């Protein structure tokens, strides 16, 4: 049976689709981290420093990987 190139085209489209979904998954995880950070910061009753914001963000990111 002759290969008319459709098999290769399917592989390319399939790979592109997988990469697209993987990128969306990473985007969703980033958005979730931002919402967690916002929630943590919204509980604060005082003005916090940039260092405290960074520490909170780092803590939340560490929790995701544990």
C-alpha cells in the first residue's frame, strides 16, 4: 500500500494538538497559582512589602511541588 503522506500529516497534527493542550495545562496551573496568591494576600489586613509577597508566592509554589 502506498503512503500518500496522510500518516505523516496525522502525526504532525497529533503532536501539535498534544503540545497545545500541554501549554494550556501549564497556563491553567499558573492561573491557579495566581488565584491562590491573591487569596492569601486578600486575607492580609495591613500593607505588606514586596518581599512578603514574594515569600508567599514562593511558599505557594513550593506547596504545589510537594
